[in-house]
C-alpha cells in the first residue's frame, strides 16, 4: 500500500476521514482534503496490487463486456454522447479516448469522419477494440506520445477516478490538445444525493478501483490547473444514474455486492448466478426499483445533485 495525497493540492495536506468500505474482504479508507475538499483513497494499493482488482471478470467474458441487450443500450448511450459533442465540435478532427474499452464510442466517431485512437490498461478490452479496427495502445499515455497540439478531442468516460495521478495525466493531455480543443469526461459525483444516502454501499464508490472521488467544484478546480475551462456540465445519465440507485439499494438490502452487475455481464459468473436462490428475488426487486430510480435521477439532476457528472472543458491559451 502507498500513501495517497490530494491530486489537486499536490502536497501532503491535512485531511479528515470520509468513510471506510470493504471490497473483497479488505477494508479501504477514503479521506477528504481539508483545503480543497477532494475525496481520495488513503492508503492506495501499489500498482501491482491494484491490477488484481482488474481481472478478466471485471471486463466480462467473450467478445463483449455485457450481454447482448445491454450492449445495444450502451451503443445508444455512446451515440448520444457523440451527438452532444457535435454541438461543440461540429467538424471532425483527431480524437483520443483514454480507457476506450471495446471501442464502441470511437467506432461511432470514426463514422462521423474522425481519426481515432484509444488507450487501455488491459489486453482484453484492447483486443476487442482492435478487432473492430480501432488502433489501441496499452498503458497510460506518456509525454511525447502524441505531437504537441495534435488532438482536437480527448475523452475519459468514467476513467479519471481510476488514475493514480490525474493531475499529471491532465498536464500531458494539455500539451497534446490544440487551442480550443476539448476534453470530455464523466465521473461519479461524490456530492450527489445518491452518494450521501448510500455512503459505503454506494455502487459508484467502487474501492479500491476508484482512487479519487470528485464533486463539480473539485473537478473544475483540477481541470483549471491544467489549463481547461468548463463549458458544459450535465448531472443526468440514463446509462449510469438509475442503475446506481438500483444497485446501491440492493447493496443496502444486503444482496451479495455487485451480483446484479455481474449477472448483466457476458461472463461465466452469469451462469453461476442463474442457479442462485437469490436471483429471482433480486431481479424482481430491480424491476420494481427501476421506474422510481429513473424519476429520482431526473429530480436529482434538476437539483444539480446527480449521481454522476458529464463535463466538457475547452483548452484556452
């Protein structure tokens, strides 16, 4: 384990305990920076230890992460992101998707005329993206990997909370993005009603994979230090927020953590769960919770307290 520090303040600052949560039999602790309010895991697993939490089951088995019907929905949600981005970048350019998964978003961008590139930490999702013709490099991007000012768009869809050094990554991205280029990202909202209600049972907490938990304020502050200005902030995600309520409620009711998520994946674990005595009850409860979860998600988004955030930042200067 290694000592975690505030990635915004960049120095060991005074912090207070935020919450503790168990994952796979280990207790993890989050703290909150007393200066800027950022929540971070402390201590953090070292790089080799952290890889253990990104096993094959995390990415799903077979050629897709989720079962067929869920993948169709994910395609729709990715298309929605492309449509939103076109309002800010109407002309095609060069795009990099960090943590691109199986490359669905980049495939859609490519259809719009974009030149695309992805990165991934693991070989399995990178292999799937390459099979779709998406060029993918393994590992975090390094300084000089792309020419200075050569990118028009960099996306990090639910990635920034996983990074060991978000500030360092953003400094490298800032060099690669041209003036008026865009960084678009999504991340859990630690100041959401969902996070406050469910605390250590919150689905989007996800220790120890989520090393940092952002609010709109701390996210904006981090991006501003890298030279980016926020131009768009959305508190509603049909893809993430209703499910966050459903899975968090199941967690609170002491169903085995993440079993619904595992069931939705196209992996051998799904077969194990098909014989579980809890499966029918879990699916019935999930169905009953879905509509209220959608309505609550809409209300919380209207109040600016959505469970996840989607934000766009423009590079200036």
